[in-house]
C-alpha cells in the first residue's frame, strides 16, 4: 500500500493474518519464534529464541555474498550470537573482520580456540549488531575445514 502525503510517499507493509490486519514497519519477521510486534532484532531474543532464529535463518541461502577457498580463520563461541563462529581478517585491510555464524557444524566445540583453514560460502545475515567496529556478520556454510 502506498500513501501519498504532499509530495512525499509513505510505504506501509500490510500483513493480513486471519481476519485481523496489522501494520509492521520493522524487520526481521521471525515466523514461529515470537510475535513481531515485540521483537525487532535478533539481539533481543532469549537463548531459545535465538537458537530457533539461527536454525531457520541458516536455511535461507538466497542472499549469497561470496565463496572462499583456503581461507584462514579463528574459531570462537560468541555469547552475543549464541553460536560458534569463524572470524577471518578481511584481505587488504588492517581492522576489518568477517564473522561467519557457522550453520552446518555439529562438532564445532572441538575446534574452539583453534586456527583453521576452511572452504565455504557466506550469506547475508541481517539484524545483528557488530561487537566491534569493522566487523561484518554473515552466515557461513562450510564445505571443508582443517
């Protein structure tokens, strides 16, 4: 629906659920996890909600960013993301880091604190606040690790 106000236009998303109509202006919509009217970012989810959100979000491979081969990184557990990640310095920078929330890694804990070389694909992850400046957070689907 588009509403014209003077020379400006206002876009609104109308979601029809049953017989009720609701207006939502913020993302992300997290089906089956919680009510969108109370949650606007993943950082506001409790532990159980975050696990459900990550499980569902990791299945979305529509927002492909890049593929990496023989990429070096460091494995850590991030409390704020409630998941294992591989942090990688961005080539040709001194202060930028890619943080990959690993989506397909059932035995991640045995790699904790280790430097690794991996192959995989990064996908867009929205709604996460960087812990440090220069940090970009992605979903990471591994194809190989050593």
